[in-house]
């Protein structure tokens, strides 16, 4: 494996002291921790929910997904600076993270639209249950329970102990892909698996490249806060309108794909800013990233073409 500090500053920093780096956790141990904490959260968290309602979700999140990983690291004797890296964020990295979130959100929206076309009832059912949970508290209370607590605790769980457990694999994209699978399974929803897997991969990339969980926490908080704000702003829509909104017309799906076509570029631009911030070196926008540029162009072209086809087909169906 050829490793360059501009390609993956975090792995370079961890391995530059020698190729015989001894990791104190193995991937299979991460799987055990994931299953145990998720099962405990569902069982005990569900019981706490019956006692105290929605606020219990934040308590359970912090108990199992913050406290659990911290206890695991303590029991295994892992240096907390390795498993829970926190570095002072830089303005360039923060801006890059926000660009990556906006680009990822557009791509995730298009993916969700595609799934809604294929599985409208499942998508509607998932959406209504999520909306009722989110709006079960006043707005500020929901910000704490739905946005802030998960942004901290779930990042400590996923980008902390779980991503640390995968570092012995040494292959960056294998680690990032497996972290996406973790994040998709974590949400326990077949209809949301692919969108959540995609988001999980993006946040895992942030952790892997920056060597810090701070940018991932910011990404996670902004994503949850935005979804929360949109849900509250649309809470006055009638049930009939909601049902109609889950019957996705083709032209609406096409429009979302056309908008998502800008997503790959925003992801690339944001990642460039994050890497510049982490590497402390001047990196040109398209320096040494020919494959990434080609992939960005291909995905953009596919999204734009799919969006145009769906949009035109939807208009023709509407005009019939």
C-alpha cells in the first residue's frame, strides 16, 4: 500500500511512525461492540421511552452511544486521543464541511426520491412516523434530542470506536464503505438504508481525512437540524396533502436529480478544502486527483441525464 500524506493525512500520521503500528482493537471487536450497544439501546432505551417519552431518547443515546464507546476504550486500554480525536476546527475545514453537507444532501434527496418512486407506501409510513417523533417536543427540545445529542453521541460511537476498530484494514475506501454499512444498519430501516449509508460514508471520509471527529459532528448536527427545521415548518400541512406528497410525480423526481447534479462538484470542492485544512500544505484544486475528477464528471453526467429524462417523461405524463 502506497500512502501519501496529501491523500490521507490521518492514516499517514498514524502509520508514519512505522509500519508495525499496533492497533488495540480489531474489526471483529468493533462488530461486537456495534451489536451489543445497539441491542442494549433498543431494549433499555425502549423501556426508558415508555417511562419518560421522547426526552428518554437523548438520555439513551448519551448513555449507550457516548458512554458505551468511552467505557470500551477504557477497558481495552486505548489512548483516547487515538480513538476519539478532537482537534480545533479551522475556518477552511468548516466551510468545506458545510459544502460537503449541501452536496451530499442534494445527492441523498435524489436517492430518496428514487426509492420513493419504487416504494411509496413504505416511504410514506417511514416519513409519518419520523415526523410524529420529531414534532413531539417544542422546537428547542427537539433540537437537543434530535439534532445535538445524536451529533455528539453517534459520532463518538461511529466515527470514534467503530472507525478506530477498522483502522487495521489500512485501506481507506474499504474503511469508509464499511462505516457506511454500519451507519445504514444502525438506523434499522430498509427504506433508509442506502441514503444513510451514503451519508455515513461522507462523514467517515471527513473523520478519516481530517483526523478529527469535530467536522463529522458539525456535518451530523447541520443535517439533523435542517431536517428538523423543515419538518416543523411543514407541520401545518394537512394529512391529505402529506399523502399526496408521498406520491412522487416523475417530474419532481427528475427535478431533484437535476439539482443533485451539482452535488458531486460540491462534495469535491468541500473535500478539497478539508484536505487543505488538514494537510497544512497548498493543494491545487485538481492536483493529483484525476480519478476523482473523472468520477465526479461521470456521476454528474448520469444524474443530469437521469433528471432530464425523468423530468420530460413526468411533464408528458402530466399533460396527458
